[in-house]
């Protein structure tokens, strides 16, 4: 997400380096480029005008702080305004109400609404330690009821069954009653997809809303529709008292205009981003982290959070003890690290959050391909247990057998063994007390967030 905008902004701001002062002329030229970048990202025109006006007022004639270049000074201003534009802080779900906390989810058909309900249920269960029940009031699509039931089973949420012949308002009341009886913490009601211009359907969801009196009314919208997403969110907000927006399919949206426009146009916060198809592909929306990623500063906090959630603590402890005792790092350990990385969203997702990735060429970025990780795992799986523990025994005929068994080439097996050899050397250093030194070195090289 934001790939195109991020690239344009970083190129523009770099041009100011080497100049001693932000003048009206060089600021005007840079902001002209920023304006074009925002418009190309499909940010709403009124939002762009306000944003540029605020940045210009703060940047024109500003003395550059000692140790900062004009480019960095302007980046700080742009960063602050991006954060302000998107809402300053993460807007959490209101879970303080008396249980069951009711959430009504609305949106257009095809926006990923039903899948998002399941992701939200998993998020609440795993991150907030809540019991969750989901139900479908989409009586127009029997397949939607069946889909939600399967998804609920996959994310270990309770499912309240419904039938197409029932009325959505009756479903809402019955689900509420059942959630109360079973002492459920959160009830999430999935509604039918509808257009804001469909008056009978809008009357129906208003009636469901009145019956539920939900604590959260969340609007799910496809980020790839750009300005249409913003306009639709505004129209729904005029008809329903929305409390927040969930943007889906952001992993396929290179522009990001909807995320930058929604708060200012609707007055409602973006609360979550859908970042993939998997049940765990839902991220809380943090304006400061998103702004940092747009400007190539990475998202170290997001990376740490992602790692802590995906980490298998028992395996990590076992691995740490193994290293501290001086026992060798083998291909079983290497495979565990690869699988752990995949659990964290894959290499491409992790790399996107690293600081300084804006300076990496497109050719280099293309190397961060999660399919390669899966091929490496397949190669290791084709080895015998003896070979995984003793990689030095893998010679010519063994390499050919492993390549054949994993559907790869001998050259790929050689490449894996070379990568493993480099990793093994690094692990030996860590086992000799080099870990703290490595952390100090990395910390010294990481650029901080603007402050």
C-alpha cells in the first residue's frame, strides 16, 4: 500500500538536500510535486488543498535546525501533517460497555465484509481475550450465512445460525438474546451488502441498528475503489451513525488515497486495514506508523508487534538455550526460522516495515518473494532427518535426489546450502555473546521516527 505515493514523495523531498534554507521558491516547487503525488494517489481534492496549505504555512521561510537538511525539515512537517490528516492516534474499539458489546458491520456487496467479520472476531479473541459470537443478517444470500459459519469455525468464534426466511431485525434480537444467555463478551452482526441509494435496504439496516443499539457501527469498504470508497463511506455515514471504517484489500492498493481522505471527508476514523486473505490479515490503523511508512521510515513498532504475536515462545526458548549451550544451528532450525517468518506475514510484509526501504531499488525489492521461502522449505522437507541435522553430508547424488523430491534444481539446493552456511556462521557468533553487540550495531544504524 502507498507504494506509488511513497516513491513520489521521497524523490521530491530528496531534491531539497544540500540547500541551507527552506525558501518560498524551493518549498513551492517541492509542494507542487507533493500535490501531484497526492492527486495521483486518488486523495480527495479538498483534502489535498488543505494539506498543502498547512504544510506551506509551516514550511515557508523556516530556518533549518542544526544537523537537519532542508529535506529532513520538510519531511518532519509533511509527517506531522499526514498524521494529523489521518487522525493522530489509533482509535480503538469501545469494549468498555456492558456485555455483550454489539458491533454492526455494514458495507457494499463484494467489499470483503463477511471475511472482515471473521477477521475481527479472531482479532478480538486473540488480542483482547474476548469471547465472540458472530451472526449473519444477510438473508438475501444464503451462501453468505454458510460462508460466515465456516469462517467462524476457522477462527474459533461462536456462530448464531440464521435462515433466509427470517427477517434481519428478528435475527438481530434473537442473536442479542442468545449472546446474553451465553455470557458472550462481543456480538458481531454481519449485514447484507447494499447501496446507499437503495432506500428500502437503507431503511432495513436502520431498523436493525435501532434494534441492536450497537456500540460500534463499522463500515467495510474496498480501498482499491479510491474516491468511490470515500464517497460511499460519507453517504453511509449520513444514513447511519458510523463509529469507524475498515479498509479492505489494502495489500493490492498501491495508491492509498482512501486511507488519507476518509477521516477528513467523513469525520470517522479508519480503525483497521485488511492486508490479505488470511484470517489474521487485519491490522489496527495507526496514523503515525502509516505516515512513517509512506515517507520511507519503516514501521519498527509494527514489526516488533507482529513478531511478538507470531512468535512460538516455547520454540524460541528452546532455540535460545540450544545456542547458549554451543549446540550447532542445523537445517531443522533454519526451516523453523523460515516458517516463523511466513507466520509473520511473509518476507515482503516484513521488509515493507523496515526503515530505509524507500531507498531500495525495484529490482532489489522484487527479490523479496515469499514463493522463494516456500521453495526453501520444500527443499529442506525433501531431506532425510540425518541430512537436516548433518548438512555437510549432502553431496552430489544426495543433492540430485533432494532437488527431484522438491521439484527444484540442483542449483537451488546449492544456493540454500550456501545461505544456510552464512546463517550458521552468524548463529555461532550469537552463541558466543555476540547478540547484544549485534543489537547495539543495529540500533545505531536505524533511523528514528521524526520527533
